[in-house]
C-alpha cells in the first residue's frame, strides 16, 4: 500500500472540471483557425497544451470529463454516462445481449453457437409496429451480420479495491489542479490495450476471407478500440454509436485518456465523422451503468474480440452486509470482465491469458499504475496490492494496528513534506520513504475502510484509515509541505495542526480575482521589460511570480491587523517587480532608469543600479486599510540586508508604545542558494529571539528557484532543503509549490498568523524556477540543460491559474477574457508611459569639494546635570547587592570625583549618555560584553551579587526624556554591526553605538563597512549616525588583539563619507559622543578606543572640561611652556602619544607632541595653526605604533604636501613592514617600542 491515495475525508466529494471541455474546445477552434478567437485568447493559447499534447516531463496533458451540454435539436442530443455504477462508463450497446448467459467459473469459457440464418428465411410480413429507420436499420443489420461470427466468451471476476483506491488518488490530484476526473472505464480500457500489446497480441487479430473465399488471419498493426456509447435521442429513444480510438497501442495513459475524451466530446457535439466509425479491431462496452454484472455482447465481423465490463459492486451474496464488516474480512468489490472472441482465430486459452493479464494489471502488476501515475504527472507513488492481514486474535491485532496508526499519524506530521508536490517542474521521479508507507506498519488497502482512533486529528476522534490518510495528506502532502515537529513547544505544534488538519482552504471569488490580478501585474511587468529592453539586466521574477500574491497576502493581513509598518529586505531577483507591484513605484520612474535618464541633482560617481534601490509607500488591503511599507536599499552582497532590516524594524518598535508589542513587521525575501550558503542568515536567526535584537518574528520568503547562478542544489548545500538552517531556532517552515498561487496565499496567511501568535520567525519556502539565466543575457543551458528544457515547455503560473479558474468554473469565459485583456492593457499603458518620457540629455555634475572639518558645536553640559548623573551611577535599589570588588572601585571613583573633580573614561562616557537622555535623545549601546566592557571598565549594567538580578542605573536616571538600552550581543560582528546600522538609519535622533570586543574583530563585518557604512550616502543618499567603538592599541597582546586596522578605514574615506577619531582624553571622548547627536549632520563615526589607557590617570579629565567647549580635532601639547624652545614637533594619534610623553619626559627632549584626535575629515588647517606656535621647529615627525604598511601614515603623507611646501622636513616613525599587525611576544613588543622612541627623539 502507498502513501498517496486521496481517501475522501468528511465533507463530501469535490466537483471535477466542470468547464474543462470548453477551454479545450476553444483551443481546438484556435488550432483550426487562430483568427476564430480573439487576440487575447490567441496570446493565451500561444503556448497552451490541450488534450494529448506532450509536456515537459514526458507525460501528456489530460483531457477531462464534463457534464452534458444543454440539449440540442440534434438526434444525438444526450449521451448516457460512460461509467459503471461506482462512477460512469459506456453502457452495454444494443449490440450486446440483454440477458447474460449462465455464468461460468472465473477463467472458464462458454461457447455460443452462432450460425448465419438460412438465406431462404424471410421475416414474416406484418402490419403491426412501426418501421425502423435511420441508425436503427444499420444496427439491426449489424446484429444480423454478427450471427455469422462463431464466438466464445471467457469470464473473470477481478477485485476492484486497488482500482478504486488508485483512481481516488489520481482524481484527488487532478481535482486540486483543476483537471477532469479519470473514470474506471478509462483505466480498464487502458489495461485491456496493455494486456493485448504486452501479453496476448493475438487478441487483436481479425478474421477475413480472401478473394478466393478462403479464410485468412489478419494481424493488425495497431489496436483500434471501438467504444460503445449509448446516445439518448430528443424523443427519449436511444441509439448506439461506436467511435474508434485509433492506434491505442502507441499511447501512454495520458494520451489514451485524451483520445478517449476527444471521441466523447465529438459524440456530445454530434461532430463524429465517417472515419471515426471505421477500423475497429476490438470493442469495449460497459453495461455496468445500469447494474449489469456481466454480459456477452455481440461481436461484429472484422473484429477479434469485444470486452464487456460489468458493474463494480460487492458480490450479490454480500450486498446486504455492513460494509465495515465486509472490510474487516477483506472482502472487496469486484468487477466482471468478459472476453467474447472470434473462435475461428482466437482460442479459449488465449482469451483466458488475456483476462488473466487484465486481472494482473488491475492489481497493479507489471508497473501498471506506476505508468499511469507517471503519464499523468501525478507526483506520488501508486498504491500497491497486498493481501489482508487478519489473524485469529483480532482484538490483539487491532490494538497493534491502532498503535501503528498513531505512529503513522506522527510520521506524517514529521515527514509528510517529503512526498508533497512541491516542484513545479516535476522532472524528478517521486519516491515514497518507507516510513510514510502504511505497509511499513502492517497496514494494507483492506484497512482503509476500518475505523481507528485518531487522537483528535482534524477535530474528529474516530475515522477510517482512508479518511485519516486523506486528512493527513491534504494537510502535509499536497502542494504544501510543513516542517514543524522540530519545535519543542507543544502549543505551537497544536496550533499548526489545528490550522492544517481537516481544515479546507476556501478562497472567495474576490480573493481569486485578486490573486489573478497580482499575477497579471507581475507577468505584465516582466514581459514588457523583456520585449522593450532586450538583453538588459533586470533579474526578472519569471517563474516565481507567485511571490507577488504572497507579499500581497502578508501585507494585506498586516494592514487588516493594525500593523503600523512593514520593512522589506530582498536581493536583486524580482526586486524591480516588487518595486513596481508592491511598493507602488511608478512604471514611468522605473523605465526612466532603463532609458538612461540622469537625475539632474546627481554627481559623477554617485548612485547605484536600479535593482538595488529602496523605496517607501503605503500598501492597501482589499478592505481599504493600509500599512506603511519600506524596502531597504541593498548591495549585490546577498543577505547583507537581513540585519539592516531587523535593526530598522526594532528602531521603529522602540518608538511605539507599549513596548514589546511588535507593531512593525520584518519581511525578508531570500534566494535559496543564499539562504543556505550565507552565514549571516544563521547569525540573524540566532539573534531573532535575543532581547536586544528581538523584533517579534520575521516572515522569511525564500524564492527557491532551485539554482544559484549556475550551481545546482546538490553542489550548493549539504541539507535536503535550503531552509534547514531555520530549524536551529525552531521556526516552522512552510514549503509550497510556486505554481499553486492559492496554496502560496494560504501559507502566507498562516505565516503571518503564526508570527502574530507567537512572535517568532517563520519561513515560507516557495519552490519555483528561474525562466532565464542568472541575468537576462546569460544562457543557463550550459550547466542545466535538462532543467531548462523542462522550463522552456512550462507555461507561466498566470496562464496555468487562468486555465484552472476557468476549468473549475470559478470564473466565466468572459471574465477570463477580461483578465487577459487587462494583461494586454497593462503592457500598453506601460509602453505609452515610456514613450511619453524620453530620456533627457543631462550630464552628471562633478562632485563638490569635500567640506572637511565642520564648525564646532557646543557640547558642554552644566555641572549640576553631571553631578546628578554621577549620583545615579552610584545609586542602587533597596536590597541590591553590588559585587564587593566593584563596590570598592565605585567608592574610590566617587571620592576622586568629589575631592579632585577628575573624571575617568567610563564616567565620561556615562556623562555623555546621561546628558543626551535628559535632552531627549535615546541611547543604544550593543556589542560583545559591552555591558561590563571587555576591559571591565564600563559596568553600565550591574548584576546583584546575591541573586543575579540586573540593574541598569541610567535606565532610572531622574529627568531623562528618552530610553537607554545596553545589550550584550551574540558572538557576531557581521550581523550585529548590520543590525545597529539599520537601527541608526531609522532613528536619527538616537545615539547608536556598536562596540567590538577588540577592534581586530571588526573585519568580520567588513561587508557592512564597505557596502553600507562608507558607501550608502553616495549610492543611495542615506545618512547614518552609527558609532563604532573599536578598541585599538599595541600592547604586546599579539596580532589579533592589537589593531582595528586604521589604514583600512582611512582608505575608505572620501567625500566626507565618515568620521574617524582616535581620542586620548576622557573629556574629548565625551564631547565627541555628544557632537554625534547634537550636530545636524549624520555621518558614521569610527572611534579607535583605548584599552590600557582606560585606567591611566593621564587620560582623565577635570570636570570643568565637560561643562564647556566642544570636541577638539587636534590637541596641542599641554606641557610645553616655552614654544620657542621646541625643535621638533611630533604628530601622533592614540595610545602611542602617552608612550611619547613618557619618553620625552625621561629624555627632557625639546619636542612638542601634538595629538591628532580626528583623522578624517583630516584637520589640516588646525595642524598648521599649531605649527605656527612653534617657530623654531622645522623638523616634523609622524609617529605611529603600527607597521609602516599600516596605520595612518600613508593617509597623512598624502595630505601633508603643504608641510613640505613650506620648508618643513617631514618624516615618519613606524614599526617595520609586516604581514601581520603585531608580535605575540611581550619582549619583542617592548623592544620595538623602544626602537620607536629612539627613532622619534634621536638627535635631540
């Protein structure tokens, strides 16, 4: 038994393909005469594949059953259903005997002596009755002719259980995809053909007489099957037609089905031609419709066999029994198949072998159902025949089976996604894992009708196994597959089960129209760009258009649920489509970018490609409610935008009351290769539920086009799914077939509801394909030839959906045509917009000269405010126990402050934070170990020594008008820095700081630095006030704990894009932080922070320095009392200045040491002003502790031409060139430092 039958669940049968034949009939008109249909339908049918046409996976498109059209005046105004009592099949023709002969045992033959009537015999002449006319005359003549064929008949009773079950699987799939049902007669007829072709070809032979009157055996090349169809006339009488299905032996099942349905359509429409009645070699008739169990039909001359099919029912002796009881005994419905053959050329043994083969095929032997499934494109394994297991101890057996059913339920919840129909291309054969096969648990098809306890699946406590499997597979194995049982929270598991199991998903007509409209818009946009801008890179959404209905569903629900805003992040794939059809960016604006229009306000070297740009707007739901939306700008570096978006969302949430209500939604769109391959995805997932980073759940949409540029999934990841990394945070994952837009909308709604319910991340993995190469100029067939052959044959999701809606009767032909016309009009409107806006001949201006050092802003704070802040830093709640060592440290600090007014580095920072809070500016500090500080200096958060309760003094600062947040981050630089960048981007009024544990580790976030921090203003016009605190200084701690790579940041400096500072005093650091917020201009600030100087007395500042003044870009030597005596001026930056001060004091050297506190914008003017203070110093030295190929020297040298121009001698002192920043030996470090000092002060 298999996992794929579609046993009906409670709720009744579904309607099957009511209008399928209408579309195919129009297609027939189109094929015959394209001009006979409208232009819209011509475009629709341009790549349509009607009944019997080969499609990409090697199967054929399926014809469908349909109800009778309205009666017409034609004599063939109605057709009897071609189905036995259990379904519908052709009834016995008038050619068949109305009374069955005495039945013989299965497999036996009964011979009927049929001899021609004597030629002299003449029917008596009578006047009663009425003349037989028309087709009836031909029928009567045929019956007379059949008397001359000596026949015999074989009978065989065949169990119909497997036939029923597999048909149910097939029709379940076809109904969900908008196709017509497959009847029992279709399957039995095809089994008859296969039995003749594969086992007993002699059954296709016919008898004939030669010109000499001698008998001849005709071996026919092909099987031409006559189908006996009973037709009701307008007057209520009935007639017979037997159209011929030609060359049936050459067809797979889909082709057979299509040819069969084509003949039935011709019968219904009275369009059968003479040729349709000619050449039958065998005939199939089915009297089972009226309950006939078996029949011996008449065999016409020129045919070898006529096969009769009886009704499908329980044997007569069991028809009064309870079906449940019958199922418990493994008693199946049966169908009697008879073979009436021409005994002159076919013998009884052949007929018996033929029926035996039919029997075997109907029981699934010889791969019969597997071939049928593959031919129809049914993405499941066929059910297999197995005998019932029914031991003597029935109670024990049922208990065992009940346990196995419980296991089967859990396995479907855990692993059902493995057999879900997820891939639109279906170019890989489906496989049935053993754990999903009921046979693994000793369950057979005979158990399908037996009831079991379900544990409440679908809200029902007891179901038959067939019903139960139907519920489970509808929930987990159709075009949606769900992974959620890895979630440890049982409440979440039960919530998902309640949403999926036994819950039909019904969309209103308006919902379906909206999906279609979204698909129209998506395809219209891409098709226009493809035809108007051939070969231009646009990274189109073709093959993944259902992403637009998904986004529509999520955003509409966000609007209806009162979400205040949504921030989206995505890469380039489909971005232009999202800009146009989600963000509302006008076609006109987008096409200007394609046309090469230059913004008059732009300058050379600025801007970015069109598929990186961001946008903002409002999104309106069908109910009329709206939500603010913003699409973050992003670079080509995949997934880098993820933490940016999360930070932007958190910044908005922190400004909305009440806290932790998560009123802003984070929505991230990924590619499959990037989601699996980029480590930042795992970092973002890891931070998703951390208090400092939590945004209440991100909805992730993976556009899974099953390829990464040219790399196939098996080379791009080690996991089965691209989404597996999300399991690390127990996020539910909804896999969905991108060619089922209604399923896509369903999972979109579920994902949003889950986020709202549990405030956790949730993933939608939309499996689709990429119609073109990585870009539109790329040829993907070099590396994926088979995939792209399948894609070339694949119709767009929009066309498939239109076809599905029409066939299901959800929309009328007129409505469908209106949708197609809407598609055409969108193209025309876009074309007109583009032509109306020809690109202007504008040249970008040259960039303006950098402004350099900006005017100072006053950043001093009044003493009472500083005193109040200091008092709060040493105040604790009642019952709070400070760490003893920390308590002593705080007491010493308080005494020092009270007695001398000296302020250390950590207190200066707290002064800056606290004063900004009082002024209404929020402060957010995050980083690895930043609450305490890597060097145990900050202690912004205190931990109770007795109970580990947390107390953050500045959060309770009296008079504060804004919030203070300080968070220890996860062990990450990349995502952590990106998050803070996004936060600072959104909250311009806040002071946002990210601190590296050591500055050396900042290169783990180099992509954020290169693509956002230093370039965003130039590319996207985005200002950002983020502060980076990077501990830096050579102290003998080795190459990974010494350098934040000053030279890298300085290399990236241009056009006043960032600020780079290396402060050396507590007061200057205080003013630097306050300037960052108090100044109107927002530029990222990179601070190379001290390590050992944090506790040096020399770095401390007097309280008076905090109450006045501002940040000083250059600090003069405060210990030089006689400037005229100075012979050498040493410029330096950072910690090395204190080394130089100590060395100069030791040597009493006539040198001034000037500290450059801001390296960019470079304070050239201030440096020259200070040089004028030392009239006798012509010797200028740049001193740095970094190696010569690192540090600021080369940056400074490039900007020091004026020094040389005015006659100064300029040289530098640095460590020797090195591949790594610093030595790991303290002894070597000390030696190198001594050499630096000797070189700096030599000859003085």
